[in-house]
C-alpha cells in the first residue's frame, strides 16, 4: 500500500506516541493478558491511522464533457442553490460526504485554469449539515474549463477533519483527475455546476474519486 505524503508526519507522531504508551504499560503492569489486549488495540489503531493516508491505484476516467467525482464518499446533496462567494448566482450543487474510512485525496473534476483559490477559517460543524458549506473551515477553488464553463469546488472540514490541504494556485492550469488536495480524516466536497448540467448520480449513491461520473455539461 502506498502512503500519501500528507501522512508521513502524522503517522510518525502516532507511532512514537503508541510505542511510548505501550512501553510505559509494559513496565507498569508487565506482560500478560491485559498488556496483550492493550498491545493489540494500539496496533489496530495505528493501522487504522495508516489506512487514512492510503493512495489507491486507479486509472482515471477522462472526458472533456464529463464531471468526475472529486472525492470518495456518498452523495448527500443534489439541488439548485445560490452560490454567494464567487458566482453570486444560482448553481447546481452536488455534495459528497467523506467518512473517516474513505480515501481522503481530492481530485480535480475537470481540466482548466484556476481562476480563484481562497481558504476560509471557520467552525467544525458536522459536515453533512447544510450550513457547514458556508460556516465551516473550507477552501474554495474555481476552475475555468473554457470560456463558456466555469465550476466551483469547495473542500469543507467537519467535526473530525481539522486540516484541509489544497495544491491549487491561481493562474495555473490543471488536468482532470489530477490531485487537488487532501482533507485529513474525511469531511465533504461541494461542486457548484452550471444550471442545465446533466447529473448522473443519485442521492445517497456511493462514488469513487477520479472514477465516478458525476454529470455531463449540456451541449
């Protein structure tokens, strides 16, 4: 299993902390059933932390007219709504909730030019709540696919996720399904798409980042 670069530091910290705790327990209570239970639990917990930063082997799905899932998770919102930060008009919102057990990498859903990228400090409400999109800590990225199509992608922190990483830089061109960033320990990704976009997914459907077709731009 390949480990993402965002996980190296955290994994090292957890390894040292768990090793110290297990050593203290060993010298305090000695070997025996109780210590074996603590050791098994600590190893299982460490392996869970390592799995948070796994990098899956995938062949990206590419298509000029396609919008590809930017994250692993479950579709929790499909609705027309007002986007108030950048477009300030009506857009079609599709939101994907990432659980702590999902792969935490984010991918660009389309290719294009980064027109806007901004990180916002905020709260850590449960990511499936509607107001988390505007009140939680988040990073907003706007991608101009061409002169006629521009979309917005928003990474949102949740109750567990406390660190959003974005590799987006204004003015840079990006490729579809290229890694956009990472949300440590899961959360939510919102897409704001042009009205009239054909949506191929349904509410509560599980999607796979860089693989599942979210929708298609209208001709």
